[in-house]
C-alpha cells in the first residue's frame, strides 16, 4: 500500500483499499485444507482422491461450514484366501547351472593366447582405431594397441559386426551413428578406420584340484562345487520366496470381485512409470529408448502398465480385507522395532527416525503396513505350493 512499509498497513486502510472480502477468501483458501484434513482424521475416512469442497456457510461472514465429497477406498469381503494353490518352477539347482557357474569362475582366470583363426564373438583383437567426423579426429573414439573384446559393444555395435571373421593385417572402414550414451554427440555419424594387429583367444584353465586351490579357498573341485551349489540353492530359495509372494498377490487380485478405483489405478501407474524412469535414467537410458529396445509401442506399454496397476490395486484391496477379517494389528513394540529398523537403514538415531515418521503422520501408516505384512504372511503360510508337474 503506498505510504506504508510492506506488512505495516493498518487493517482499516487495507480493507478500504481492497475490501474485506478478498482477505476472507484468502483465509478460506488457506484454512479449508487444514479443516478438511482434521475432519478426515477425526472421522477415520480412508480418502483416495482429492475432495470436491463446497462452502455452505461463512463465505462472507460468520462461522464457516463446508461439505467435502471425496472418493473412499472400497471395503470388501474376501473368501478363499486360505489354502491357495500356487504353481511355481522347481527351485532346485540343476547340474547345468552349477557347471555354468564353474565355467564363469574359470573364465575369470583365463589366459589370452595368439590365434591365427578369424575373429569370433568372445575373442580379443589388438587394434588401432580412429574415429573422425569430416577431418576432426574424435579422441574418445581413437586409440592405438587397444585390446578389444569382440561382442562387448564398448565403442559402437557396428564395430563388433565388422570385426567378425577378420584376421591380423585386415583394415576395416565403416560409418556408424553414435548412440545416446555419447551425450551431446548422440546422432552424429562417425567414420571409423580400424587396423587389426593381433587376434587372441581365451584359454580357460582345466577344472582340477590344483586350479581350485589357486582360484578359491577350497582344496578340491568337489569342495568348490559343493560350496557353489549351496550358495546357488540359497539364492534360489530367496528368489522362490519373492516369486511366491508375487504369485500370491496375483491370486488375491483374482479373488477380488469389485472394479479397481480409477484414482488408485492412475496413482499406481504414475508410481510405476516414475520408478521405471529413474531406473532407466541411472543407466543413461530413456523410456523411448527402452520401448525401442523392447520392440513395443507406446500404447502397448501404457496398456501393460495399466494392467499391472489394476492387479496391484485389487491385490491391495484383498490384503486389506484379510487384515479386517482376521483382526490383524501391529503392537506398539512392533511399530517401534520397525522404526528402529528404518533408523538403522537411514543411519540415524531411533529418536530422530520416530520424529520424522511422527512429523509426517506416518505412525499409523507404519502400523497399517505391518498389519498388511501379517496378512501376506498368513496367505503365504497357508498356500499349497506345487511345481509344474503337480508335486
């Protein structure tokens, strides 16, 4: 207001200038979300979408009265969740898996020896490579005596194709377009000239007791195989437990006979796309690149995401129904233990973790999550798990 420092104009001057109604409208906009949140908590309404708020009284003067219409999570009844029949692949470790693991260990101790044979995938080539655009040599794409593994695609995919079948002394010339991982040079066409100087092949050591004692802490190949088999079996059991939970959730979703609320489906789709975006971004990729690599168009991708989101929402409704029907709860001690686990993972003190959770109104969310975990445990423990042959 002219003549006054910011925030110092008297109320009467302010009202005379802009009118009292503007301030009241601002106050209503500021206060209604808080009033709504308090009402949601007081009446224990499980809202799943933003409300539609209609001010019934107090817009101009007096006490405020408003009506909020909001979509709530469906409360359903569920039957048939005890004794689900779940079919899974046999998690036992086959001899072929064990042999492949031994071969991978042998590969780590392989030697390279010169070869006169044409290059094949997995061979190594000592090359001089020069990449250039017009007359400009690109430093990151040029090197001398570069030991390159054919099939690694460390430079461009076309280099690996061009090297196949070549021998020492061969000279290769080709053009290729740089991919996304080359940053600002993505999409530029580069000319390459490559001289193959040597061909080397991997020679794996024989799987003898002497090799086992050098390559590991075990004295014999038999002891090494036994340890690797034990480790693979542990991993297989962990994978089987994770897969079992996924199959149980799919079965629970099939038991839910109500439509998944669209607001929850859209929120789940957004979460899944967000997670995929960040996973791809960490690898230097984008969603369009991912779709191109997997051979899917955008419509099929969205349909697949939606289908998974619908199943996830229905499965969650089923788990919540089991919590209610089985009267599952989490004790204060269990909540505290979960907060301490969170504190350990975050590297902070339990008191700080509790304050963070409490500040965001998350104590009841933690309690609810623990109860849903108990529901999942009940269904998993009562399920009948069969392999593909019915055993």
